[in-house]
C-alpha cells in the first residue's frame, strides 16, 4: 500500500515503496537505553545530524522517558527540553521532525516550533485534544496502542483492535484525515515477552485496519529476554525484528541505531520488490 502521509507545514512523506526510518532522539537524563546521551542542545543536534547522515527520514524528539516505572515530568520541563531542539532542527532544512508527547500543550508548541508529526504513546486517549490539534494543523499523527492503566483482552490482536478503534474514533470525530494517521502497536508498553512475540508473529493481521504502521521494537526489554544483552547491545536483534515486521507490513521503523537498521531493511525492501514483481 502506497500512501502520502500528510504532515504539518505542508510536508508529505511517501509510505510503502521503501522503509522509512525514524531516529530516536531522547532529550532526557533517564531514558532506558540512551538517557543523557543527547541531553544538551549541542549533543542533541550532533546526534540528529548523525542519524540523518545514516539514513533517517524522521527525527523523533522526546522530553520524557516512557520506560516502565519512569517518573513523569512537568509539562514545562518537557517543553524546555524538546522545544529548543525542534526549533534548531527546523532551521536546518528538509528533515522531518516528530515530537514524542501525549500532552496537547507540548504538541502545539512543538508544531509552532517546526515539528511535523505528533507521536502520542497514549493513542490520543489521555489528552484527546491532540486529535483536535492534528485536525487544525494538518500534522501527522502516530496513534500508539498501550496496555497501561487499563484492563486488557488476553488476545493481543483483539486488544489492539479494541484500543486502536477507540483512538481512531476520537481522531475521526475531531476531523483528522486518514492520510494523517499512522498506527503503532506499542511493543513493550504493558506487554510481557510472550505477548510481544505473539504480536510480532501475528502482526500481518493488523493490516485489516487499512492504515500504515510504525514498529518500535528498538532495544526493548523483551528482545533482551529472548536474545540476552543489555539495552545498548540489542541493536542486531532490533534490526532483525524490523526486517521481519517490514515483510509483515510495517512501513515506519523507530530505532536508535539507524545505520544497522537501514542496511537490514534494504534487504527486506528488496525482497518485497521481488515479491511484487512476481505477482
């Protein structure tokens, strides 16, 4: 499925023909694998430039850790971390910028600073005003599934449809167009190892939604449980999962190690191209 993803500030991004890589830029002191690495503005811009050079099409800027057990920060703290980085990146030209936030105020200020996409880990259900913001600004909207703070269906796919259909209803009622939306199954968010593996195995079933999907397995704990290694040692298995999920239908890949993922996804893209030529 080829689709032009509609973004803020008149930008678009083609999804479908080739994998799209979203580089993770956590401007935090406590993110689970890279906390503190990009904490200063200079460090953040250097990290973003490296990811762009290695093949990232999107830089996802986050100012609050979403790891299990992380403490929430005040909106003003989150904004003081992400807004200067977004504004500086916006001055550098063609890079597409995403803000990783569930707060409408932060998302609004980020778009004003130059962000094109809002990546909401609560699927517009914690602050539904994010859907109104996306409708009013034309921003791209990543709607992520989470199992946190609610009862879940024991079937991982049934739970995906239950949660994401509610999120999509909120977005549609707000006036968000289908071409603005990318869905994310939320690997690692209140899912144990078995549930994450089942979600990977059955990922192709999510094509019934009819939307593009983002996959964010990068350095997640369940990969360590299966393959061993601390967070920063999980890039090889991250790349392997990205390739598998690409073949199962994912379009966008949120990763820490852009270079390794780009090379691995190039093989998956070639296989999909060959598959299409045979049909």
